[in-house]
C-alpha cells in the first residue's frame, strides 16, 4: 500500500474536528444547561421576543440583530440534536418539552405586543419572514454545524453570536405573532414553516457533527429502535426539504420572469416610440400593466410584449397598456419629484447606515471584551491546576448580574475538598490578588453521571 502524501496528512490534521475539543463532560453540561427552561432563560426569552417584535414593527435591522444575540432559543434545539446523537431519550423528551414551552411563550408574547401596538403596517423585515425557501434550509444547516463546532471548543468563540444572527430563530416567531394578531393565516403558515425549517436543520446538523466528533459512545439499543430513528429523521428531512425546494423554484422563476419582462418592455417601448411611465409586473399571475405616453398604439405594444415573452419561454401573459397621451405631461416636474424622493431616501439610508454601524461597533467591542475575559479565565484555570493538580476537572465562568450592577463575579467549580485545609486560605488570598479584587465564588462540584 502506498504511503499517503504529506499534503494529504496535513489536510487531514488541519481538518480534524477533535483538535481543540473541550472535555466531553463539560460539553455535556453546557448543552444541558442550554436546554433548561428555568427562570433566567424564560425571562431573557420574553425580553428578546419583545425586542425583536419592536425591531420588526419599526423595521430596524439593528434592533432585530440585538434580539437574536441574546435569545436562548437555540439551546433546546441543539439539545435535541445532541441527544439524538448520544441516544439519550430522556434528554430528547426534556428538550422537546422545553422547546415547546419556549415556542409557546414566544408566540404569546409577540402576539400580545402586536395586538397592543398602534403600528399595523408590516415592514420589509417582517414580510421577508413569510415565504421560506431552500436557501433557508442551507443557512440553518450550515449555521447549526458552525454552532455545535464552536460550542465544543475550549475557548468561548465569536462564532456563536454569528450563528444566532444567521439562523434567525426569533424573527419568524415574531412574524407569526403579528400574523395571529392581524388574522393573516397565510403569513402565519409561512413564518411557522420558516421557524420549523431552522429548528429541524440546526438539530440535524448538530446530530451529524456530534457523531463526527465522537463526543460520547452511545449506549446499546435495539436495531429496530435505530431503524425507526433513522426512518423518522429521513422522513422529517424530506418533509421539510421538498416544500422549501418548491418555494425556491417559484421564487427563482418569478425573479427570472420579472427581469425578462422588464427587459422586453424597455426594448419594445423604444421601438414603438413610447415612453413607459410605470410598469406593474405580477409574476405569480403572469400579468403586466403598463402606463405609457407617446404616439405609439397601446394595443400593438401589448401584442408585441406578449409575443416576445412567449418566444423567451414565458407563455400565457396578460398585458394591459394604458395610454396617458391625452393628458399634459410635466416632465420637468416629474424629474424634480423623482430627484427629491431619491435624495430623501438616500439621506434616510445614510442615517440608518450610521445607526447600524454604531450598533455593530458596540457589539464588536462587547465580543472582544468577552473573548479577552474568556482567555484570562482559561489562564486562571491552567494556573489553578498547576498549583493544585489533585483538584481534577475545574470549570471557570462568570455569573450573570443585572445591568449596571458592576463586574460579574467569577465562579470556580471544582472538588475543593481535595485541597488541604491549610492551603485553602492561601488559595483564597491568591485568587484575590490574581483577580485584582474582582468578586469570586468557589462552588463545590457535584458527582459526575454514572457511565
């Protein structure tokens, strides 16, 4: 057998998912904490839903991004994929129950907000969550894969906030709440379908990559149970991929039709000596309404547009041409009005861009601070184990505190009974100096799960 090439070995080593992998027990504990439907997660969820609802209501992208960053919705979904991979049926049951609780609370909160809000006109950000396509499947799968890889690393990664933004679990639920408050059942179905797509494919990507990383050896189960699980997973994937693929095909077809129709209208209007003042193209119904001015005959232009579209592969198009030649046309006034609208919209876009840039800079500074804190806590953990190797597994983190309450206290979890009594006071004094006076707490580690 020929020896593998050095380049092949380099690639295999560089792409090895187990490099930098955190301790399996800590990964397991982190994922299980994210699954919990406890008071903190529920309160954060409700506030995140309200923030996202306000952002959708006022059509603010920056506010929606902020809501997605703090949402705990991904926890139960990642827990489902992880539990399927390690065949922990109790964790599957708990994660499904808590995901249902999270979803119900989110729908109730967003519906209540939109029922009380005086703004009833849907913006572009809200309407964008009513018609999912195949691209949403790809985003959810790749986002879920990036998320589980980041969650299993030693250091806290900046990938996780990006995954929360990309997979966008919050806006579809808020859109569903808006649809419920307005009685728009077609929007409700599209929004819930987008949310289901994101959830299913985040969980499926988690399952796949947990197996690839071989985090835990699953217990022995019957072949019939494995077969039923695989059949259920396959049926679920097909049930969600096929409709989204059909919707993606319709979207591409509609965009292609609209682009081709515009090109044909411009070419034929110039040939017929007419000026197109407005065009209303309905790609779904294959209908075109034109408003023109000039000496050309409207009926002839309609026939030529219809024939040209038939030759390009779009038959059965209804074309209506409305002539405005009988009315005086103030071209200069129209030009000034258009320029004024363009200047106003440009100024609004500049203002929105500045606002978004400020929000992004604030988020980047916060992420950098979190990354620096995470690196310092890892060094603290290493220093602590170097001084007291008998401690065994040690977890270091920070405890969340209300905004404005000061620095978050550092929490160190370990079996402190292994440290001799004379050394415990010295250990505390060392931590006071090491943490530069920052508050800390020594938490006793609980016994690990039986294998």
